[in-house]
């Protein structure tokens, strides 16, 4: 039997091989020993192929399982609860700050009272609320700075700094030392409107990363 015949046989399934062996035995008659040798040869070849196939599948499953383990971070329930509570408080404080900044300097269109005195009162209220929210968020961040990974701390701080810029620009309308006409003082720059959009985007990105981080924590008892 030449090599091309053997290759053809190897590609056959078990049922086909057994039928082929039976045909060989019948055709050879007294040459059953040769048929038995070929049968053993083919069985070994098939066994090797099957072993390789299943080994490959096992290796893939093992690598997938190993990768999943590598992505997990194991923490005690006490530590998980502490981290969860910390980020929950930070998220709440920062959400309030971002919301107040959006009210004070909206990203898109907004309405203002036609009455001049009422408009000034609304502006003061918006600024006061935003300033208070920034201070609260700042205190929440700095009081927990030692317990927050540097990458998250830097993201929180970047958002806070942008909010400070918004406060600085808005409060310019009350700057008595400026010689700029009052209407100019109260005018919000295009950059400030864009900055509110940047704040919203950075806060959204940070929340996505925190969500991913917390999902990778595996609690151990």
C-alpha cells in the first residue's frame, strides 16, 4: 500500500476504516497478518490525530480559564464593601457637582428669565449651588485620597479642576475690579460651553472604568 493510499485511509472515520479492514482481510485471505498490521498502524494514526484534536481543545479552554482568572482581583468582603461604599459616595458627590455645573453653564441651549433682577437672583443661586457642590466633591476626594488608585484619583481631580475653571469664569460677572463692561463680564465664552461637554464626557468615562474595575473584583470569604 503506497503513501497516497495510507493518507486516504487516515482521512476516513472509524466506521470507514473498519469496513476497509474487513475488505482487506477478505481479499487477502491468508494474509490476515498483513491486514492486522495495517489495522494497528491505522488505529495508532487515528488515535494520535484524535489525541491532538482533543488536546488542542483542552489547551484553548485552559487558556480561556487562565485568562479569566488573571483578570480577576480577589478581595475580602470587608475590603469590597469598603471600596464599594467609597466609590458610591464619590460618585454621588461628583454627580451633584457635574449637575450643578451643567445648570450654571449648560452644554446646550438654556432659558433665562426676562426679568433682570430675577435673572441675577437665578445666576447667584446657580453659582452658590455649584460652588457648594465643588467643595463637597473636593472634600470627599481628598479625604479618601490614600485609598484610591492613582489613576482614578487623577481622573477625579481632572474633573474637579475643570469645574473650578467654570466657577472662575462665571464669578467674573461680580468682579468689581474689572473695567470690562458688565455685559461683557456676564458673557459666557464658547470655551466654557465646550468645557461643560468635556466634564460630562470625562465623568462618563470615569464611571465606565469604575464599573469595569468593580466587576473584576471577586469576593472571597
